[in-house]
């Protein structure tokens, strides 16, 4: 099962959703406090299951990825790792939806 990790980077606190094998599925934007990063992670877990919460995209290099947005204000809460296919991207969305803090 995927899990949420909160950590401190150079410019603030972040969360990432990590698969059992250690691969990063999604990483957040920067937050000023650990508590805010935790709230952001909780928001991702709520919004990933809403129809407006997940935006599927394709990068210029052809890689598939997704972002999770707040259903309240549309702010991007996290961005996935790149995937070589739509199937991989959908797998990543499923992993985020099943993650636990």
C-alpha cells in the first residue's frame, strides 16, 4: 500500500506519496510548516477521488502525468511522476487514491 511521507526540503515542507518499493508516485508543492504539508496530503487524498480533482496531462516529451487540484480553489496540491503510457498514469492515480498517512 502507498504511504504519505512528509519531509523538509530547502525551501519548505513537502509530502510525497511513495509506493511499497520506494518509488515516488506524487510530490507536493512547498508548504511553510509540517502541519500545512499534512493538511495538503489529506486534501490530496480527498480530492483524488473527485471528478474535478485529477487532471490528466501529457508533457511535451510525450510522458503522461497527472496533477491533483483542490476542489475548493483549484490550486495544484501535487504532481505525479511521469509515466510512459496512459495505463501507467491510471495506475499512479489508483495508488494515490489508496495511500494512507
